[in-house]
C-alpha cells in the first residue's frame, strides 16, 4: 500500500493532478496508507466471507 501511495504522489506531482483516496476519504497527498490498508483488508475479508 505504501508503494501505491508513493506512485500516486509521483503521478500527482508530474501530471499536476490531484488524487483522492476513497478508503480514507482524503486526497492521496494527505492520505494514510496504513489506515487505508486496514480498511481495505476488512472489506476484502467481508467479501470473502459473504461471497465464498
């Protein structure tokens, strides 16, 4: 997740874009990769439980 954030920040800087992390509801530049990873983990666990 940290690598994904790093790549997103580079793309934002080079492309003059602003990304949004929907997992934490904040722009990618100020996002929290640990919090996003935890939330994504809970969502994927829920999906595995309900769709397996």
